[in-house]
């Protein structure tokens, strides 16, 4: 196992993916409420491919989007983690922090708890200089998490996401940032 294969918080285990995670992740990825700020929910095949891509990312970079498990129930509630941004933009190359949680896990502070652990791993163990996060303008829940974990937003950084069709209601994205120096001052 690699150094960043598993992270623990008070309530959460962030770990590498297992075959048994495929079905619960597919349920999360097919929920229209969870996927409200994405172009479309994912099919089972797309969800399975996402796990394969995440595991490949771990192999290349040593970190990725960890399967997010509630420690008390041992149930998969989503994912949180770090990934290299794969498209070209003013702010790339960059590493993004992201999360996706089952609706039943919303409102418990899990996204912030896991994101703080991921940032700690990124800055303190992986040696990252900066981490970004971005979301559609309408995704106020994710923006609130970004602020709670110490990220800042400058309107001049907002951009049209190249993975979303032009003029789509979700194409305009807000960019948040946090640097290693800002993390160290927390």
C-alpha cells in the first residue's frame, strides 16, 4: 500500500476503491439530485469507468479521489480527494480537490471533514504548492464547502468549463484556490 492509500478522520475513512464499491457509487452517480450541477447523471458503465480512471490516477500520482466511507456504518457515502485537472485553462496545470456524496450524507459536515483531510495530505505529504476547486455558479453547497475549508474566490478567475457545452446553464464555473502557505497559516 502507498503512503496515501488511506486517510482517517474522526468519522470517515478515505480509502482506495474496492469492487464492492461499484454498486453504491453507481447509485450515487445516477441520483439526479446529486448530479444536479453536472451535465447528466452517470450510467452504471460510466460510473464503473470513473472508478477505473480514479485508480489509474492513483497509480500515476500517488493520490486521487478516495472512496469515502462512514467509519461507524462502514458504508460508502461517496468520494473526496485530489486529481490533476485534465483540461486546459488559465489556471492549469493544477490539482483540484473535489467531492461527491450521497444525498443521505448531505448536511453532516462530511464533505468539509474529508476535504480538510485531503488538503492536509496534498500539502503535507504530497508536497503540492496549490490546490484549486471549481463548480458551476449555481452550486452553492459546494461553494460553501470551499469557503469552509479555507479556499478563496476571485471573480476574475471564473471561467467557461470546456467540458460543458457552450451556453449551457452549467458552463460558467467559479474557481477557488488555496496555497500551501495559506494552508500552513490555518
